[in-house]
């Protein structure tokens, strides 16, 4: 069973919540972050993307960037933009987008649970991305990025959270510029705090990382690096746990720079060995597993994987695996999607228009749209001890940075 803990969040005053709240650090480039931060000295991007306050030629992984993040964090505290909660609390975070809502518990999750695989993973991490977060946490003394966890929903927990949100007023409640509504309640009642801790300890055998593998791994490695100097706070990492029946996974699509020396006609002919092809008169979003959309030379195609060209094990049956084994590797010579610079990834939130744009501009030669992975597939793979191919899942909406920060010093 998993261990969760209340914590003393570093958070903004209610009237500043909308200005402070920022998109996650890893969904914005430095240039995009700089544009987004213009005219808003209170945005948390000054802490998570602190290179925006340094000369443009600054290496984003240099110690100067992490030192600037620490300086900005301390400035936010001294200017009373952020303050620390007086007692450990749980927090309830509801996201609402396009009429759908999901409500999770913001808490500290035990690093030991992560290391003992009670917090289950489905992706490999990249050392350079881990190192970036390690340096950020060690320098600032803060976990600024929230790890998005899922768990198989439990009626007793659902009922407790629903009761609290229906009977209490949220501390924060605003709609961001992308029309996602963010609402946060503070759970500061001792009896309720104790009950939440007990329910997870007795009824939730494990959790699953939905988004934030690098943030979780980095928190664990910082705790390990601190050794005997680690505080009790460093034994936990910042997480929000959502029940699985409320989660929505979006497609995570691919764009490829070139055809590996082929012309388009030859490429399409090669596809016919493993896929059935049909032309579409408009952008094609796959409607079923094992269907794919292909955009090349201004034309959309529907690709359907032929029977017998894939296996039925938890990994082999995934569309991202079928794409890799039947198209990317044998035809385009893309062996490792994590490291090959010829392939890029486009989250479903950007729409199929973004795929067309990347190809029509000449930047990319083709785009491929995929059917989303299901939450059941994610759980099955994590439970089996396997990992998905990179960039398999895109969860939306995203938690905002800056509303609740976990200090480890």
C-alpha cells in the first residue's frame, strides 16, 4: 500500500493565484516562456524557466540559471507573492476543460514507494532531463514541478473528496487563458487529514506515473545525494493523485523530417506490406486502435495495420509499438525515438492542424496521427514491469506550476 502525506505548501495569496500559475516548465520552450511572461512579474515562469531573466545566449543548463531560479524564488517570498502554509495540509485540485472535470489529491508521496515500485513507471527517463531537475531542486530547495499520478479509483476516497468540495469553498478558483478552470481546496481539518492518510495506506496498493517521470526520478536522486543531510521533507515528492475513472489520455503524434532517401511514391508502396492504405479527403484522426493517419505531400491517408503484423502482448499490441516495428524502424531507419533527431512529437492538444503546419512549412516530410493509449493499457504495462515506447501518452489538462510548491529544506 502507498504512503501519502500532508505538507506545508508554498503558495500564492488567493488574489495572485491566476498571475502566479504557469504552464509546466516542460511544455514551453525558453522563447515561448519569455513571451508568456511578458508584463507579468508574478508568473512562476521566473522560477521554473529562469533563463528568461538572463541574456539570450545563456546555456539553459548552466548553474547561472539554477541560481537565478533560487534568487527569484526568494524574491517571490520576500515580496509576499508566495507564503508557506502554517501547518501540513492536503489540497484538492480540480481541473475542468471542455465540460469535463477531474479532481485529485495534492500531497507528498513517499520516495521509498517510488524506489520500491509502489509508484509504477511506464517510461524510461533521459539522463540530461533528470540532471536538469536535480540541479533545479538542489539549488532552489524546492520541488516546483508536480508529478501527475493515477490510481485505481476507490469509492471511499471519491466520496470524501466529493463531500469536501461540495461543502467547502475553494481557496483558488480561476479560468486560465486556455479556458481550463483551476480550483483548489485546502484540507486543514486534522481528522480529515488523518482519514485521507489512512484510506490511501489501506485501500490503494500502488499508484502510476501518468506525467512526470523525470520529476519523480529527480526527487529520488536528490534525496539520495543529500544522504544524512536530507530533511524529512526530502523523503516525499510533490504529487497529485487522480482516480483512473476521471482521466483522459490524448493522442501523441509524430512528425518525421525526411523519407530516408526515398520519394513519396516509393515510401507509400513500402507501407503496403504491413498496412492497408486509403486516401482521405480531410485530416484523419484514427477512430480505433491499429488505425493511423498519414499526412504527406498535402494528402491524408488512413493506414490500418494488417492482421499478423503485430503481437498481442502488452507492449506489442500498442499502436506506438506497431508504428515503430512496422514503419519507423524498417522503412525510415528510425531505431530509437528517444534519441533520433529526425523525429519529433506533437501532443494531441495542438490538433491535427499542427501536423499539417509542420509538413506544409517544409520543416517535416510527413506526419502520423495515432489513436490514444487507454488508461487500462498504461496500467497493464506498468503492472507487467515493462515500459512503453517514448512519448506514448499525452494527458490533458495539465496541472499549473506555482500554485503549490513543496520545499525540501
